[in-house]
């Protein structure tokens, strides 16, 4: 049979001891600056992206990663279901990056768009466009959906390119927009993926 209770309005207790309320769901977007690691704490004492959102009012964690030298859009939440959905390979959530590279040559685009294998696994082809070119320095727009460890940096290395700057500007339908580096904001209801 059972009894239904509304945890928002009803106090639920077992043997007179109130059950703790579930924390409210929080969804944040951080513009992670370079120099921060994407972890909740770091045994080496480095600055963490979690420190930048510590004042949000709830314990949250990063969804995915950006390496220490990368910057841009990083989602934080305390919603385990959303985290699993976004990180599961079947979701194929697109991630878009602006990547400034040096050492540009005519065959680089073919390598970046072609079949690439990392750690023994074939990657889905990336969408890569040249946004701007200044000699051997090029600004690329790269869209992937897998997110292997340092994937774009390793792809560029295979193409003979050196990454100067890597910034995530979109994840799914979320766009970084003009959010300042090191700042965060709460996602709107429409933005929650």
C-alpha cells in the first residue's frame, strides 16, 4: 500500500528522526580560465575549477573535463542523472571549440577531418572549419562529441600542429556567450540540457 508524501511540504521522519532534505538541483555554467584543473580537489595543490563555483550554495561537481591549459564552458551540477546522460557516449553531445594552432600546412585539414585513432579506438570524424588564417597561425572551429582525454590537442599533434589556445564555446545547445573568464552563472530552465 504505502503513503505518499511531498518532501517539499511534509516532514518525513523515521523513529522520530527527520530525514535530511534532498538538496535543490543546481545547474551552473563556468567560464574556466587557463591554469585551473577540473577536479573537486587537487593533491598537488593546484587551483581547481571547483574553487571558482564554491559560493553557489550547494555541493556541485564538473560534468566532463577541460585540461589545465584549456579554457571555456564547463558545466557544474549536483544532478547525477543529468551528469550520466551528458557523459554517456550514446548522448553524442556536441562540443564546439575555438582552437588557435601554429604550423599550418595544406594537409592539416584532411588529417583533422579524417579517420583518427586514439588509444586504439577510432574516433568519429570531427567537423573542422578554418575561421581565420595569418600565415602559419590558424583559428579553427572544431566540433566533436566524444571528448577523449586531450582529444583535440592530440588530433592537432597528429596533424603536425601546435595548439596555442583552446577554448570550449558550446556544449549541446549551451553557448558560452560573453560570460567573463573565471565567472559562473546559473543556467535558465530553457538551457538545462
